[in-house]
């Protein structure tokens, strides 16, 4: 029997009863179990090229190549994004393997984002993953980007709280999606509430653009809000039934409010930037938290998590932490580097699928819109 460096040897002794005068026969059995599972994760759903290597649930490397070219256009240009992915994907993966001190032949599988996202960007990651896995003779695993954001909570990291028990609720907020997800186990997630139009992250970015802030504007609003008065300006909240969200009306009300104020004072935004940022951020967080409170009451679940790029927002984090401090919820927030798009979350999602032997065929294709 051949034993490799990736196997752990477990010796089992069995006592078999025999007729007199022999009482027992000792039998030695050898079982082979994998010592560790190494997963390569690839993320290319939008404008960041990322590669990560995980050893089981621990991150060995998590590298990201950002694309600054989009700042010149005030948003992501899909064609430029896909071209940048083509330039970045090989060096990023090579550096991730070097940083993890892992050779290609040690990998057990390649996990990659196959949606939702920008089609051109997804095709780059998908095509590379197919050829890479085929050349190595290892399985490839498709990963739902939004599920991966939630799986990031399960990354084994000493600076991150242990994962929540099942079931739990997760508010998943990003530039393209806003969802309340009932997580029953790593493989069963039910969207019980979602935006019917725009996402919370888009509301942040569009409000920043209206105020003349550069792209991406969401983090800049967060920064200016720390010095402003969240009660300085009020905006109407959407009246949407159930657990669903809407942010298109909020964006419109901000646009019209600033248009009217600038007629009287052309320097209104500059004079009130901090208060405007704090007020806009406060209103978005209030909208998010109202439905999250309703979901917790309806389900009776008190273990609440957040995930996605907007979960890096300091105001949203503080709002959840205040609920935990008041003894209402047990809150779970991923480390900052696992909030925004990254390949570590893709790799941990791939790890869970690897345990189920949920592998993808070579003819798999990416998808652009969310599907459960």
C-alpha cells in the first residue's frame, strides 16, 4: 500500500474473540485519511483579481490586485475590468502559491467564482480555473459569490470570532446585492428578504457621486461621516412590505435635496460634507437595521451576522455591536479583509463543497445574476 505525504496514518487494533484455549487474536488495520486539504481560490467577479490558498479552513495566502483605472470613469468599466483580469490573474496566483509556500502538485482542488458578476470578468477566472485544474488533474469547484461572502464567517482566524451556530441570519450587503439570508447549514441558505431595485452599496456610491466624491465613494462617505452629525438632514424611508428593501427612492430624494440646496448656495455640499455624509450613512443603516430587526422577530433567531463589502462600513458594524452590547443579539462580523471581494472567501466556500465532493464539469459556464 502506497502512502503519500498528504496522508495521516491511523492504526486501529481489533480484538477478535476465539474459542479456547485462545482468547483473542489481535488484528492490525491501517486507515488512510487526508492530513490536510489545500484549496486554491480565484475571485474575478468585478474589478479585483484575487487568489488565495487555504489549508482546510486556515488562510495561508490571500492576495488582491486592484484596478485603479476605473477611478477615471467614476465606476467600473466592464471591458477594462476583464482586460485587467487577463493581465493580473497569472502573477496573482503565482504570488499566492509562493506566499503560501505551496507547490501546485499539493493542491487538492481549484475553486472559482462563477457568478454573479460581470460576464467578461467571470470568464477570465473561469477559463483559467478550467485549464489549471485540467492540467493538474484535480477537481474544480464553482462558487456562488454571495454564498462565499457568508462562508467567510467560517474562516479559521484567531482575530475573527468563531462562526455562528446554525441556524443564523446574515445581512449580506454589497454594491450589487442586499439580502437577508436564513443560513441553515453551509449548504442550505434561503433568501428571506432582498432589495427590489438598487443595493445599499450602490446607494452609498451614487450618493457620493452626487456630492462630487471620487469612485469608490462608499468608503469616503464612511470616513467623512465620522466627523458629522447623523441627525443634521433627514430623508424619507421606503415603505416596502415584508423583509424586502428599496434604495432607489432614497437616491432620488438625495439628488433632489442637493439640487434644491445648491440653487441657494453653490457651496452647500462643501460646507456640509461631513454632516451630509453622516446623515446619508445613518439613513441607509436605519433602513437596513429595521428589516433585520423584523427578520429576527419573525424567525426568533438571535444569532445575527453581516457579510459583503458594505459590512466593512464602520457605522453598520457599530449598529450591530450596539445590539449585542444591549444583550439583544449575538453578532458575528468578519474581519475587514474578508468583507470586500477576496479569494479567501471563495476558497473556504470551495472547501465546504470539496467535503461534499461537489465538483464542476468542464463545460460549466458563469452566470451574471444571483441564483440560489
